[in-house]
C-alpha cells in the first residue's frame, strides 16, 4: 500500500511564510487594521491568523511555489499516492492554495482554535494515518516532531544541521537544498546602486562654490550616509509591500524578497535597524536636516503604502523626493538653495520620474497586459505620459536659459558665455533619454541607466568642464 505524502505549506510548498505575507498585505490593503494586531496577538497566535485570514486577500497565483516540491507532488500522484496539504496556516488560506493548485486530495490546517504545528501536527497525522505510515515534507526544526513519526522525511532547507537532525528522527531522509542568501543578495535588497541618487545632496555645496570648505564636505558625507540608509529602509519596506505586483513583473520578480531569497522576517528587522542608524548619523548634523530626513521618510512611506497607485500624484511625488535630496544637502550645509536651483530640479526630475513610469508601462505592453500591476496607469496612457515628460524636460532647459540670462549669474561666473553651451547640451540629453525610453531601452530607473550610459557620462563630463571654464577663463 502506497503511503500518503503529507506536504507542509510555509517554507516547503511555497518559499515564503503566509503569516508575514499577510502582515504586509494588511499594511497595504487595510493600514488602520494594524492597530488591531497587538490585541489579536494577545488572544493567541491562532486567533491572530484567523483574523488576518478574514481581512487580507491573497493572489494565490503569484506565490513562489517551489518547483522541486511541485515535481515531487506530481510524481506521487502519478504513483497513485494520496497527497495531503498539512499546514499551520488557517484553513481559509490552505483551501485557497489547494483550490488553485488542484493537486491535493485532502487539506489539513489550523482551525477550531488548534494550531496544527509541531506536536499537534504529529499527533494528528499519526491518528489519521498511523505510526510510520506517511511521508512528510517540511522545512523547519518544529517539523522534527513530525519526522519522528514519519516513514520518511523530505527536508526542504539550506541548513545541513537540520537535515542531520532529521536523519536522527526518521529512517529515510531526502533533502531538497534551497539557496542561501550571500552578501551580494543583501546589498541588492538594500539597492546600494540607488545610493547614486543621493549624490544630489552635494549639489548645494557645488552651486555655492564651496568645495574647498572641509566642514561642508564632512557634513555632505554624513548626510549622504544618513540619507542612503534611510532610503534603503524604505526600499526594503517598499519591496515587502509590493511582493504581489513585483512577482508579476518581468524583472522585479527577481528581487530578493519577491523571489524569497531573503526571508521576510529578516526584512522586517532590516527596516527599523536601517532607519535607526540613519537618524543616529543625522544627529551629527543640524536639526533642520533631521526634519528634512523625517519628511523624506514620511513622503516615501506615503508613496509606498498608497500614493504610488494615484495617477500623476505618484510622479509628482517622485520628482519631489529627488528635490528633497537637494533640500537635505542645503539643510546639512546650512546653505540656502536658490529659486533657480529648486525650479530646475522640479522640472527635470518630473521628466525623469515620467521616464521611469513610461518605461514600466512599456514593459507592461510588451507583456501583453493592459495595466501595470500595483500602478494606476494603463498602456493607453503612454502618449500622455510622454507628452508631459518631454514638456517637463524642455521646461527645465528653459529655466536653465533664464538663469543664465539673470544678472546675478554674472556675479558668480566671470565668463557666462561658456555656460550658454549648457542649454543645447541638456536639450540633447533630455531628448535622447526620451527617445531611448520610447524604444524600450531605458531601465525602470533612468538615473541608474544614465550611470551606465556612456553618452550620459560624457554629457556630465562636458558639463563639468563648461562650469570650470566659466569660473576660470
């Protein structure tokens, strides 16, 4: 007689944990409900799971199912074996997964106040199938209680010690190795490459011609570190909130949290840790910088939770977040930014934010979809986004030309004739950026694209030479 195959859910069938997934879905779908979580938890873990199951809606199709486990289930069904989903998750979630996959003969889950984990799960399976009369696939140390009564153990883990412990409990052990995150994966989760944007903090110091001020350079360095760590905390939180939509994206589904290369619980710890260190560093700077950093965090939090799905509001906010970096640099160095700098920043960054959204929509169109997951746009909006984006870019060129014609500019630069090479150079760069975006050759983030694009780097180098010439010749 073929023994039934019992398969755990969290960490085994799927490479994630539904409880953590539900927490972030709650934050996204029903933010005010988070205030209820402590009261639910006081009534026990089972009660918490049941209440979360009532409030959040999962997309079962996008969960990261492990292909090795799915293959094992398919093979068991071909052999005529009974396949059972047995999980500590609520029955509502277990039934949702089972209905989507259609490969389970029976579903056992937490219900009626009994948490089906550890010893409870072991006792239930022994009562149902008999001692050593079932195979069990699990992924954690709590499953040792079940493997002690199973005929064979399927251990889904990256830990050699867990596999060794399982071999002490069961006569037959099969190990399915899972990948373990390395330092590079964690750096990807922090999006260290995005720290390039934070170099904008140095713009007020450059614009004020104070690069020879040692104190100002030190302040910019501290501000850069604080802003980068704060930004990374928001990037991590944003990825945790966007798990479902990222898994539907052709590139974002490879992000560490969407692909579950890094456990979600570690992401939950990373957010407050990064944020705490960021504000600790900011204590070395003027109080106004701390206020700007706090405002930046609140704006990014609002963007991640709600505003990214609001048409036009999202790109306006993205442009504002770029400009906030310049304001932060001004606050750190106690330099008052000029009207021209802020006006130019708003227009050029709005254009870049629209390039980002346009590129995402273009990928959506290439994927034969009509709406971008987690966004408020459809592919029909592409022409409108391009027209607004190009207009904003041209507006920044106009502002730059008006600045050069301003009498005050002559007081800062001995020879402003050199600076008149800047408007056509910027006009070329903005036009080329949008041409590249239209051809689908720009990554989701135009700043990262520009950092890898040799023509953009050449434009930056020529611009620096122009400003130096205007100062020296």
